[in-house]
């Protein structure tokens, strides 16, 4: 189940995709054909319906040539992961002593 915040974000993504489609003067029917999905899936995607498959969103990004903007869950953007990684760094690093072999 999605939180209210995530539902809002999904609706915003759908709205953004609808604007992109309209700017390109592509009808819902044309978008559905190019994306390989149904008209209802495109309409539901543009409304931010969480039941729409992620493949539909990805297809829309590709059709509207927005796939270069997809920067989703990139490790360098993971603030919590980076903070946890930093906490695990050692406080100090000891140099290794070279072993001398006396013969």
C-alpha cells in the first residue's frame, strides 16, 4: 500500500507525462499504440493510478524521449545509504608493519 505522499508523487508523474504527451501533440490513442498498451492504461497512468505497470511508465518515457531523465534510485543519490556507509568507515587506519625476516 502506498503512502499518501507516494500517491501524490505518482499523480504528479502521471500529470507530467500527460503534459509531455500534449506538448508533442500525440493523442492518447497514438501514445497507446507507440507504447504497446491500451488506451485505458495510458489514461490511468496519466491519472497516477498505482495499479499501472511500471513498464507502462518506462514505455512512456521512451516514446516521449524522456528516458535520458530517468535517474531512479541511483546509488549516488541514496542519502541514507551514503550516511550509513560513512558511519561504517573506520575511525583510524593503522599502517601495517612490514615483517622482517631474519636469516
